[in-house]
C-alpha cells in the first residue's frame, strides 16, 4: 500500500469525486484527486519510482496549468502519481525516488485557494483512480494521523522560540491571561511562514 505524502497529522479538505468548486461555486464539479493539508508542509513520495515530470506551469493554454508547480512520479506499480500546487520542488525529471523521499514543499500555485497538496493517481491509460483508496484512507473530509508536535505539557525550547518569533512578527499575541491569540490582521502567508519555521525548529523540514 502507498504511504501518505506527509508525515504527522494530515487534513483531508476535499475528497475524490464530485464537489462544489471552491473558486467558482459550481455544483457537481469533478475533482480527480484528494486535497490534503500536511502539518509539516514537507511532501514525500508515496511510492518508489521515477520522476516523470517536475515543472512549474503558468501558460493557461497548457492543460496542466491548474496544477501550478507540480511533480509526477511514475510508480513501480505502473501508476502516475501527481503532487500539485507546490511552493517548491526538490526533485528533477528522471530522478529515482524511494517511498518517503522528499519531493517538495506544500504551496498554493496554480488553481488554488490556499496552501494544500492536490494528490492525484492515474493509470497507464491516463484514467483517474480513487486517490483515497490508493492511500488506504477514507474518502471524506477529516483529520488522519497523529499530531507532529508534542502536547503543550511537554513544551520545549523550540516551541518557546517559535512563539517568540510569531509574536515579534505580529502573527500571535498574549491576552494578558497566559493565552496566545491569533492576530486578526494575520495573513495566510504569515501563518504559512510561521508553520514552516516551526517545522524547521522541530527538525521536520
């Protein structure tokens, strides 16, 4: 069975199949893969294989422009695995990868409303397969896996440094009662930067 493309906890934000288009609001829009948000932002190969494509597409005349910055791995099982909307790619076409190898960093390039991974599986005839079944998970919105961070009771130096950095950069603030609050003007990019920095402090990126 294929491994999950992230370590730690993962949110499934849009299942495989028909859905409401998140940008246009169109009902019954086909979604040929899974939208996943990984807690540690580092995208890993689900199966061993060879990188077939590693590119950024911006030309809307290209059928793959919606994927933005993406990697496609031809798995040893003969299926093509697509990892889309990356902020950064870490592999090149022709490179061999093992399951668990780092492919890139989660992002929001192409047709996207926010940082996530569009994970799609196609067979040798270019037919879309059920990506949830391929990963062995339920095809529904929800959270899978264990948290990548330790409980609050076991807070360590990296968490103190991350909180200090986020406070200094206007992402969170103290309410005077020992609680941390998200600053209302905080942008998505600020939060992404904070989470990625936190992952680095934990040694997970």
